C-alpha cells in the first residue's frame, strides 16, 4: 500500500532523515541508546504503551483490559484502534513482522 494523500502531505526532509536514522539501527541496544538520547523517558514509555495496546487490540483484547494493562486512557486506546483499522497500516505492518519473526523462532 502506498502513502495516503494525508501521509504525503506530512512527509518532510527532516522526518525522512529521522526515519533513515532509525532504519540504520540494528540492535535493541542501539535503539535504547538512540531513543534515550532523542526522547524523554516519558515519550519512550508512552510509545511503548501504544505498541502494547496495538498488540493487545490486534489479539482481540477489549478496551478495558488494554487500559488496565497499559495505563493508557480509553481515548488513546481508541486512537490506536482507529489507526489499526483506518490508518496507514504502520501498526499492522510492524505487528505482522513481529508475529512472523516469533513464528520463525
């Protein structure tokens, strides 16, 4: 799937550079170093909670269980759910890759 018109309008040279930097990372340890330099601890925590919520929602968990396990608000969980259903397939692509890697082990 290509970029939606909305996504195309959000593309910038600076974001391209950021994402290319992220793609250059090759280990979890490198990711820790990069993201701990780039983000605040709270930002990393929030992103990790959103990924956990995306995984739980993809696994069929209900909002109340996701909220209980992640500490996210139902509004944030709703946003994650909308992105999974109608977004640019970012969550879906990553979760599918993670599942495929887990199955290959």
